[in-house]
């Protein structure tokens, strides 16, 4: 199970949204980014999980919760 927290243009779009697979997480994030016209610029591991960053106001944090 995966949990996603996402912010697009400073607005929370996903707060602890849960997905059964990483494939579903990727589909969700891709759909949101396509809708907003953004692209992921950087990826790194943070203390909260794997972070995908487009810009200062657009980012997603993906955590594995078991």
C-alpha cells in the first residue's frame, strides 16, 4: 500500500491518498501533472518518503505504508 501527499501550484490535491500499487500511484500523478501542465524536474528520498518535485509550489511525496 502506498500513500501520496501532493501539492500543485500551492494547493493540496492529495492528502494521504492511498493506492494499492506503485503503478496506480504513477497513473494518478501523471494525470494530475498532465492536467496542470507541469513536469517532474527532480526526484529524491526525503525523511517522509520519495519526493517528486516540479517547482517550489508543486510536489508529491510517495510513502510505502505496507
